[in-house]
C-alpha cells in the first residue's frame, strides 16, 4: 500500500480543483449554438415633427446549423424573419434597450418591416411564470427571455416611442389596424419553422405627467405682459441597433470592454498609428491628425477580459486620382478599418484590416461597425458590420479568435437610395 504525504495530497486536490474550474469556465464561456436565431438591424427614425418610425432590416438567420440570408430565407410570401408579430430584442453592447414587434412587411427592392417600438424596462429579479405552450414541437424564433404577457394597448405609456401611422417615405404605409394576414402565424408549409408572436415583458405603466401650467392658462397679474411659451424641441435623427429574435433563453451580459481612467485615450493614440501603418507608402506624409471621423469601439467578446478594438477612420481628399481624356482628376477619400486585440504588454496587435477609397468601393466596400452581437447564442459575441459599395449596401459578420478573424456571414444586400 502506498501512503501519500499530506502535502502531496493537498497539492493533488488543488490541481483537481483548478482543472475543474478551468473546465467549468470554458463551458460557461461557450455553450451549444441555438437551433433557430435571427439577427436584424433596427432603425428608429424621428422626424422634425416628433413622429417616430421603426424599421427592421433582416440580416442573418441561423437554422439547421447554418446561416442564411434572412432577407430572402423561406419567403412564402414574406421572409420567415419578418412574419407579423415577431419580436426582436434591440441591444447596445449586448444589453437590451427595447423591443421591436413587426406589424407589417413590404418588398420595395428589398424586404423590410415596419415595427412597433417599446423601450426595455430596467433589469429586475426574474419572477416565476407559467411555462409557455406552443401547441406543437416546431422551432420558433422569439426573444429568448421573454415571458408571455397580455398584448399591449394601442396607446403606449408616456416616455416610450411607438410607430405611428405616419412614417418616412422609405417605409411602408402603416395600417391603422392589423390586416387580415396579421394573424398569419400559420404558414402554408407545415415544415416551415414558426416565428411566434409573443409580447415581451412590459414595464409597469407610468403615471401620465401633468403639464405644468403655462402663463396662458393662468390669470396674469395686472399690468404684467403675458410671457410666451417656448415649444419643446424634438431631436430628429436615426438610431441604429442590432437586434436578435430567439425562443431559447440566453444570458444577458455587456460586451463592452471597461477601460481604466486614461487608458482609452492612450489606446486611441496607438490605434491611430496602427491605422496609418495600413495605408500605402505614397501617404507617408500623413500624420495621426489626418484621420477624420474617427470611431473606436472596444469589446470583451469571449469573456477573456482582453480588449478587441474596432477602429475606423476617414482621410478626406487624401490624394488626387488621375483623370481620363477630357476628365479632370479628382481628390479621393480613403477609408481604413482595423480590428485588433490588445496583448499582455498593452499593445494592439492587428487581426484584420480593410483599406479602400471612394474610387474603388465596388472592389472593396467601406465598412461601418454596427455592434457586437451573439449571432448563434453560444455566449460569445461576433462583430456585425455594414458594407457600403457604389450603389448598394450589405452586411457582414466576423467571428474573432485569439489571433484570427473569420467571416461568418455576408449578404442581405440592398440598393442605396
């Protein structure tokens, strides 16, 4: 019989615990991919009159272990990802910011949908709810952590945006009531995966704020002029979010990398130098101040606490392109995008880069980062970009490894208006 000393036994126990912790961490970081999961882009447009229109642009759909172009996948008649009533969870850095429920879809050279927007409530403790019965075993796409709740009233609570009957010119006309096919949850194809219509968790109704009395509503003091009321200014513009629809539950975590005070500014200076290094030698006279419209986003995509940085910039009129016969040359702008991972010494190491200019967008489109998103539900995030060519735009998704960048999906193109 072999007798082990106490110290050797403790060392073996510690080794076993470390291995078990490593296995548990690896399992927590990467789960099995979901069966059915759709990714889209939600654009919320507010005009100068304060009218809000919410549009959903399908990007990719994971079905049967493969990614498909969600703008055309199982279009019978509309794509499966745009069936009426489908709820998309809009996210910012992986955190839910709201829900877009599809009301109506249309095909104007490309499939898009008009949706109803609802702001997400603040995170709170989950409450036990009755299990949801769908009536069949077919896969469904919906928000993963949604719980069944009554259909929301047509008038949203104050403070939340909703799609009105008036929308932008590029949007389909919003019906005043659901059309006869809005109950079209049942497609003709029995094998077609069903995208269930289910309402997300609604925030508790807010009390309607009472407007403060204006001078015109009160009797002014004798001899005093009635002051004029200043109308509120509604900010106009478009907000863009990545969104997912999935019936399987998923953990919610932020994909944003948290910098210590002062670190982000130092890293941006390093990324500017790295971006300039990607440009051809004829632009050696450029400096870091030549970069304009700089956007830098930092993510922790794989729970490794290593920053993955996406840096994009433009160099307007960087060089003069040669013209043809009777055509004068013109200045061309350059666009550079760099994906880098920060090493142990705090230096960004390039994983991939894209360099193009305004004269060759048909060969190399310009990249615009939308956000990080978990496109397959495995707990790790990917990077979603929009590609801009000469006369069209599309989407591309990259998976980021320790030292490589892999294209996961490319497609869902649409013409530039």
